[in-house]
């Protein structure tokens, strides 16, 4: 589905400033839908011509009432004759109210408001709801509808949406969380039941209506700041050690004069408590990774000491391989200990892995040059650990076999070992390329019995569901290619967060 900006640019003649103004409006209009218990629809003409068709640019449904529309009509074009009240509002540039009959006993009440930017009407906002029957409205319903009417007048005068509105710092409260209506002096004129409950949790046990907002503990400067800045203000107030409340103050104006404000309040105590638990949990997990890394380094040191006592070259080589594998796992735990997330950049893991192998290589007759190219992106911890061992084994395999019996060329250039990383939409490709002597003519990976390649095949094919192949390079040397499907590169938490899972 096209975005609001795309619809404006492709289906209307609105300029960029007009588009930005409408984006500001739709960023706040869920509040207006909840206050009016109604669907809100945003229309704009396709062109500046008098009888230009109308494009539906946006639609928001209320959480406080029943929607009239089950289908998504955004992007559809309507003749003016099918939307006469919308056309009247655009032509006369004033608020229009009326009703339409959609059945024998069903009427829809409409209120259509011009959306002004400066002196121009760039769009119209239509409020559509079932016409109320004989049931008397409650005080809360009357208050909400009257507040919507005040916002509608501000919209008609170009005083809403606010400029430089403060959003996105918190999950801002909605009308259903709790609403306070205050006058220009800061005295509370109305409090919804949920708002009263929030005030009681803040320690305000006397009557809320009639009290001053300053006495509620919501922040005495919030209202004055909203009036002075002529925009909404969000604050988070902590009362004692238990209660945390987010408040969103939206000032109301009448031709530039402040007439009051609504304050939406939400008790976020449980959310903040969970945030603190998550921070504590993350710190604990990082500490565990740090200790695992230290323990692995201790094991490596003990193995090195043991290797010095060995007289068998084969035994020393076996212990050296174990030290190298432990070092690869240690590198991953070190990265996880420093990361605030459970996912890490695998590219930043590969670079120290290469250094681990490079430090263990001593070939004065043929110096080697190691290089890492490309990017593997962010990978979950359990995948990173397995791939780290795979890459280390392939690098070591290249060092052990690619340059055996070869001498440096006459120009003295070093041997080359390159780790190439390529993250594609459907697969991660890791190539370990060398310019050594190449593979034997009768080489078959399935017949390889070395521990290193056996580990690599098991990890890649069984644990990661991927494939591995070894082939001759284009010129000289060998290419070891690992391919891991993207479906195996996500953590269980990612699947849980994905609505498609």
C-alpha cells in the first residue's frame, strides 16, 4: 500500500511543505479519532480544477468506538458527487456538518473540517460516525466530543497540528489510558475514570476535578511549557520508587490565545520495572560471556603449558589445534560481552579470528597476507559461535595445505588468504580463498578424514543447514565456499517478534 507521501506526490498537486503538514497531522490524528468515537478520513483534490475528483489519502479508526469501514479504501478516487459534503467544505473553505442515509434506518453523521496551512486549504478531514440515537450521552462522551470540536476549530485556523511536536520519545498515552481537561489557569475541569485511578496511584487522594494540575505531581512546568512553546509536551514522572507515569500535554488555542489543555496520562510502572529487569538481565548475560571468555583463555593457557611438555610433534599439533578452536570461541564470547544485544556483527568477529590464526603461523620461507572483504551483517549468538569455528578451521586449512612445499615467488610477494563475506537476501556466502598450490587432482571432500574438515562439514550441513564445497580457484589456489540459508540466520526471538512467523 502506498504511503501518504507517495499518494500526495503521485495523485495530487500538493507541494513538499503541504505533504509534511499532512504527515504531522496523521502522526497525531489517532487522538482525534478516539475523542470523536469516529472514523477520520483525509481527502485532497487530485488537481486545483473546480470539479477535480477526490483522493482518499488516509484513514484512522477509533479505539473508543466502532468503525464504519471494514475495508481499506485509502488510495481510492471519488467523484465529488459521491462526496458532496467533502466537496462543499473544499469549495467554501469552512467546517460543514450534515448526514447521509446509508440504509432504511441508518444515518451517518459527518463533520468535515478544512486542513489549513497558512492561508491555503490543502485537504479536508472528515469525521464519520453513526448518528447517535435517543440514548443520552454521558459526561465523558460530551467532554470528549467538545474537545474534538476545539481541535477541529484549531485545524480550521491552522493551529493544529503543532509545529515541532514532541513525539516518539515514549509510547505516548492514548485517550483510553486516562484524560484530564484543564483550563488556562491549570485547574482540572474533567478527569476520566482511568485518569482518576492514575492520580490516586500518584498519591492524590482528594477530589481530582477542581484541583490544580500543579498539585497532581505531574510536573508544574508542563502546562506553562506547552503554552509557551505552542506545542505538545511529554514528561515522565517518577513518584517514590514504585509509580511511574507518562503524561502528554496538548494545549488548546483559540485564535492564538491559550484556552486550556488536555493531559493524557498513562501508568507505565510495570513497563519500567520490566525495562529495569531486562537491563539487569542483559548485564548478567554480558557478565556470563565475559567469564566464559576468561575461563576459555585459562584453558588455552593450560593447554599451551601442556604442549611444552610434550615430545611428540603430532601431540603438540593436536593440542595447538585445540587451542586455536578455543580461541575462536573465546573471540565470540568477548564480542558478546561487549555487545548490548544478543546479536553481533559477524564481520567484526572474523577480523580477530584471522589475527588468531595469523599469530600462530610461522613461515619465514613464505610470508602470508590475510584479508577480510565484504560484510556478513548481524547474526545471532548461537549462529556466530558455530560459524566462527567454521571460518577458523577453513583459514587454518588454507594455511596448512595451500603453501606446503611452495616457496615465495621471485618478486617476494606474500601468499594470500582472503575471507570474503557476502550477505544476500536468501543466503550468506563465505569464501576462504588462497593462491596456493591448489587441490590434488583426486580430492573429494566427502572422503576427507581430517578432524578440521569433518568439524566444518558437521557444523555447516547439520547445525546450520548449509552447504560447503572446495574447488580450484580461477587462476591458482583453492576456494572453500560455505553457503548458509538466511532462514537459519535468525534467532528464535526474531521469529517470535515477526508477525509473519
